């Protein structure tokens, strides 16, 4: 899939983006990609789980809105674009294990919502 918004990202941010995308896609086999104009949506059953927005020297990672997110490493901005919580990754603060924890929190929240909608 061509991802034109990577054209505006530094090489380091582009590599972080690819690593995070791979982690999200491997976290749940039902997650799929949807390319948008400025970012990549990673969705499950038509619900956005994680959004990746690389630009310049920053990668913003947005998480499912209804979740409660905690990180010992990243400051989580609770009110990003559209009210979605997000973190900012720069070339000097990439911690893939901490990002995996946040992704897992988003996936658990989505899974809970999906299971409740079947009731």
C-alpha cells in the first residue's frame, strides 16, 4: 500500500511508523489498514483502534477514544484530534514496549465494546 504521508516524515520517524504499524497488525489478526489523507487508520470491525500520523520529526499515535490509557514513559494528551488521546514520538523517545502496552489497552477496550454490542 502506498502511504504518501510518509513523504513528509523523516527517515527515523518513517522507520518508527513501520515498526508500530507492524506491532499493531500483529497484535490482533482482525485489525486491518485504512489509508487516509494524512494518517493511517488501523481498524477492527469498522472501529478505529489506532491512528498513525507521521509528519516531519514527529509521529503522533492516536488511540481509541473510549479507553483509559496510562504510561510511565509517555505523556498522554487526552484531548487530541477529534477528542482522541495521543502520544508524540520524536527521534529520541521511541519505546516500542511502552507503545505495545498502549496498543494492548486500546485493543482490550475495542474487544470489550465489540463483545457488549453482541449482547
